């Protein structure tokens, strides 16, 4: 191996990946949000806070040198030569990554009791065990004074990061100020499970869990994730990105290898499912399992309940 002076190696190691790409390969750099970037070639490679991680491959690092070796496949000496050679032609200008102020979630005030919320969710067919679990874990409560149902999403450390509001007896839908869509409403499995089930809304996820219970399966053994509403793909599907909530969930639970989509039975839902299947990293197995009938899984659940009630009435 050709000899490289230690001070040259040390200088090459000092260059972080963001600075390298901004100075020498700006066409490869894609801004995601805040101080988070990815590359055009690798959508799942994220760069932030002086570090980078290619989560679909399970590798990462701090420096541009790490990137050139681990991602671009250069040998050590070639990687050092590329960095120092570029710097000799055009001295790098360090561009400090903008540190976005962390979002502060402003949760609506909680009502003393959740009577209206419980009644509403039961009218939507949601099993009480699930409602009770969500209330006890802080994933669900009733707001005051407007009595909306509030669905809360948490990060892996248990800090509330997202909240969506659903009107009781009205068509109101909204999000709490400061909500971060990376952390939408979810029910992670109690034990490691290599599949995540994907829904558009919290109510659809709870409807699916209710169906699991009706079929004698333990809903606590499944990963259930909502996308906080309909996911909007790009006009050119191949240019779409993986939904941020799904990206974050897969980063937090790297053992997951399968994504099962249960998006709505309408045009936006089918287009979203197609886009996600197209842009997901190849390491994941993606399947589509929309509700057998109805627009979404809550429609399907309510139809089953209505059919069961009709059968019981007929038997009497």
C-alpha cells in the first residue's frame, strides 16, 4: 500500500460528509428537512449532526472518509487521495449544518375524564381493552373544553412528539401545534416482531387490532403504525420518498424486515401503496393487504359488527 503521511490521513479524517458533499458533490446532496440530508443515490442514507447512517444497510460513520470507503467502495488510500486531491484543487468551505430548533409539542388540555372519547370509539367498533390500554399509556385522551379525541405519538424514549385530534360528533380533524410527523400514533409490539402493519389513521390501526382480538390473536404481538393521514406520493412515483413516520419506525426497530400495507380502498390510498412499494429499500419485503371491503379497516370492522348483530337478531 502506498505510504501516506500521518498528517495527511488526519486531515482527511477531519472532513465530515456534509462538508464534503456540499463542496465537491453538491448534485448528490438532497435536503430532507431542518438539518437532515440524504443522497440522491441512497434515499435511506441520512446525514445530520455531523454523522451519517445508511439505515437500510445498517452501516454509518462520521467522516467523508468513512462514506467513500463503506458506501462508494473505495480503498483507504484512494479515499484519502480523493479527499485531499479535491481539497488541493478547491479548498473546502465548512458549512455549519443549520440546527433547527426542536419542535415543542403543545398538547391540548386533558379533560378530567374520557367518557365522550370512550363512547365515541366504542361506537366506531373499537374494543374497550384497546381503548383502556391507550388511555393508560397516554396514547389517547379527551381534550378540554372541546371534547376531541387526541391520539398521541411518542419517540422511543417515551416522549410525546405528535398528536392528532379527531372531533366527536363533528368532522373536525387537526394536529396539535409542534407535532412531528416522524412520530405518529403507533402500537409497537410487546416482543420483537419482524413485521410492521401500516395504516393511514390511528382509528384504522385500532380497528385492525380489534379484528385481531376477535379472531383470537394477540394484538400486543404486532407492530401497528399510522401515517397520520394520507401519504402524498410525487407525480413521478419513482421520485417519491418513504413516509417519514415509516422511516423513523424502521430506524428505531431495525429488526423489522417486512412492511404490510393496509391503506384505504380508494384512489389516493392505492396510489400511496404503489408508491411506497416502489421506493422502499430492497432489503424490505412489502405487501399490500387493503381491507377486504369498505373504504378502510374501520368501515370493514363496522360492517362485520353490523352483520353479527343482524345474525343474532335473526337467530332470536
